[in-house]
């Protein structure tokens, strides 16, 4: 999802960015992850673990899509 001018929603990295730049008025590309079944007992451990081969393939595709969207946003900003 692409969002703009939103809060951190508990994401420590985004909280840090908002604190450093002094605003939440920036475009954010949000990528969600979820387990194949159920909810992990330790969410922090789950989100920090390495991707498996199938997930690596998916994330590479997502990165390509995001790259395309970033290029579109940048070209709109400069035109």
C-alpha cells in the first residue's frame, strides 16, 4: 500500500524517520507480512527472521513493483 501523511502505526523505524525529519508528511510504501497459518507468538522474532526461498522470490517481485512506483512518483514530482 502507498500512503502519505500517516502515523507510524507502531513501526519503530517509521517512528524514527518521523522524529528525525519532524513531519509525517511523506510518501510511504507499506509492505505487509503474515505467517502462512495463525499468529506468531513472538511477533518481533517473526518479522526479523530470514525469508525462505518462496518468500525471497515474492519479495524480489515486490521490490520490482515498488521500484516502478517510486520512479512514477519521482517523474510526477519533477514534471
